[in-house]
């Protein structure tokens, strides 16, 4: 059962983001520009490659990019930096004084902030992909892409917390943010379908959780009926929660011993 | 028992290998605070006040010693204790800046396990007590510092804590806001019997809010007594600067010493302690005068 405080935090943050229409509009405009440019490039690349790339048609690539970008643009792009600053400046002390786990409270708040942006991007993305690329290759798989997007966002938020917790030790999560972002872009499948990567990199990407954050929903939305991707995402979410929980607990212990 | 501290010591280790150094932030501190007491815990910057509060709220582990707050060892059961204490750090907000205070209270009430009905009643009580109901629906980022601090106080009172830890709560407030804040704390203590443990650099905070004062310096307790006693023994003088419209002779009054004098200003040290049991006919030269001193360097007679 999900705790009331988790739901209240999630709902309050979601309402706040929804009320700030300006922020939502900026996120959606950014998303549309990125999708239009990247999907256009992939369509050109597919056309010069005989109509497909790594088994994806031009239409499938358009829906792939529209979905993978929605999964990432929905998040606070500076989250790792923000979490790192809260830890490094000692502001996290206020959160430690609440009777609930700091990590769970932060995840609830970030999820609440991300879901309205995700909904806005997905709504716009469906229109942009249909207009620029064509109808979805296999509409039935879109039903799976919906929950997969939510799982992708949840995995990303939890993983960013695990990365940002490095600030308990090095006080600056900026470098972690840079590395993390590039990992999601490349081996998370945000910019390139994993099947288009060189063999060794594809194998590496398959073994890491980043594919749960962009590739999984994008693969489903591009017409591939692979429900196991949802199971895989749920499993990665569990693993990431355990890892982030352990890193945060270790960080809190360090804070307790060494000071903030 | 409200707060019980025995031989509390905190040593911070820093640096690496050969450059390793340790700083003793809190050294062998012992005191007790009864439920409902109003205690000022003061000292100069770096004395160990904030470190002590962080240990007592469970954020930090001590290196040695024991402490119990409401019978709980803070660093062992931080989350359990968090439901029974309130904390207010003057330099750190616990409200969500983008939300209104009422939305923040809703989240805090859920976090502390209050149901909707209890939350509404509690927020209504706090609005009345703090005279802040009109502020609760304004986004926190739009509030002035004084208004925000009233809402911060409400936020740390939502779950009806038994002990309130306040770390420099009036920092940055103007004189009127400070005075109002102090009155609120005294009222809270009087009406709810909430134990107040306050740190501040503002002597007026200590005089108006606390009944007892514990002074620490270099990590050790150097004074622990009633505020009245401290005022009599250590805060007996005030410095008054007088601007002069035209040159004047130095003031010659009983209990007033002129320490600086120019054509446009005069700096006086005024003895504010009443010369008790001194007959009015006694010449000024025979009234014992107390000197201004750096009171935190004195050792307690306790």
C-alpha cells in the first residue's frame, strides 16, 4: 500500500506544475523542437539507407524519438545538480528531520513534478509524430508505451538520486550529472535506438538500467509488441530503489559522523 | 524529562592521511531541560551550538556521551523522535517555496500522519495563534521574511511537537517582526507547555523568550543559570550613543560613564542594574558600579 504522505506529496507537486502553465509551455515547445529536428534527421538517414535503420522504418523512428524524448524532457533536467546542492549545502538536514525516508519523499515530489510534463509531452508528441511521420506503426503497442513511460520516468528519478548522493562524499554532483546525462542519451537509447549501436555497446547497454529510462517505452511505441520490457523496467526500478536507498543511508551515516 | 545530556562530545575528522586533523566542536557537555522550560543556548560563532542541536535532533552522531530527548536517543531513533519535536532553522526554510503555506502544511500533516480533519483544525488553531491566516494562501516566495518566519513557525508546529528547537529563528528580521516572533514563542510555551530550546546571537531574544540560559564556548558549557541572574550579574550595563545638536559638556550622572566624547556625539555606558538597598541619599561615588564585560568569557559559578 502506498503511504498517504507519498500520494499527497505527489498530488500537491503535480497540481503546482499544472498551475504554472508558462513552465509547461516552455517544456512542450522545447520538446517539439527537439523531436522535429531529431525525427527529421532519422527519417533522412532511413531514406538514404534503403528505408530502414536497424529494423526501424522512418515512421517507427519518428514514434521512437517522440517517445524517448518525452521520457527524458518530462524530468527536471538539473535534478542531479539540485539534489547535490541540497546535500552539499546542508539543506538536506531539514529533510532528515521528517519522520519519513528522505529518498521516498524526494522521489514522490519529483514524480509529481514530472507527470504533468510527461502528459503534456505525450499529448503533443502524438500529434507531432502523426503529422510529421504518419500514424503509429502498431497502435496496440501504444497502450503498453503509456505505463512504460511512467516506469521510465520513475527509474530515471530514482537513478538520478543514486548518482546525486555522491555529493555526500565529494560535495559536487555536477560531474556526476554530466556523466549521467550522456549515459541516458547514448546507452539509454534516447538519441539512437540501441539496435543501431555497435555490437559491444549494444551488449553493454542491454546490461545496464539506462535502457529502462528511454529505450523501453520508445521501442514499444515504435510498434514492437514486447510486454517483457515492462517487466524488465519494473525489475530495474526495484534494483535502483534498493541501490539508491543503500547509497542514501550510507550518505546519511557519513553526514551523521562527519557532519554537514 | 525533556532533554537530558551527559558528557556529550563531537569531534569532526577532516583532511587526509598526514594532513588529517580533528576539531572538537562539542566537548563534554552536560545539562538537563525540564518539560515546558524556555532555554536559550547561546555562545559566539563556532561555539558548538548548531552541532549540539543537530545531535539532539538526530542529524549527527556524537563521538562520545549520552543524550535523550523525550526519552529517545536521537541518533538511534531519528524518525520516531521527529514526530515529537519541531525544528526551525532561521537560515533554512522547511516550507516549499513554490507552494502556499497551506499546501505545505497539507504535505507536512500527511508526513506526520495527521488526518484531514485534524489537519484542518490544527491549521485553524495556528492561524489564530500566530495571527497568520491571511498569509496561508500566498505563495511562500511572495511572503516577506517576517511573514515567512511566522509561517515557518506554524510549519514546525503542525504536528503539535513537545519540544521546539529554534536555531537563530529571528535572524534577518526587522525589530518589529523580531518582537512579534518572540511574543509568539512565549505564548506558545504558555498555552501549550511546549519546551523551547533556542539559539540566538540577539540578546533581546534571550531576555524576552528564555527563562534560563546556557552559554557555551569552544564546545563547553561555561554558564548555566536563570536569565534574570545573568542580567543582574553580566548584563548590567548598556552602551548608549548620543548625537549632539551642538557641543555639550560630558554628562555627569550617577551610573553613567562617558567613554567617548566629541563635538557631535557622546558614547555612554549606563548601569541598568538598580542599586538595590542603596539609600537615595547615598552619594554616587559610593554606589558599586559593575563594569561591562564580555559575558560569554565568564565561567558559571554553578
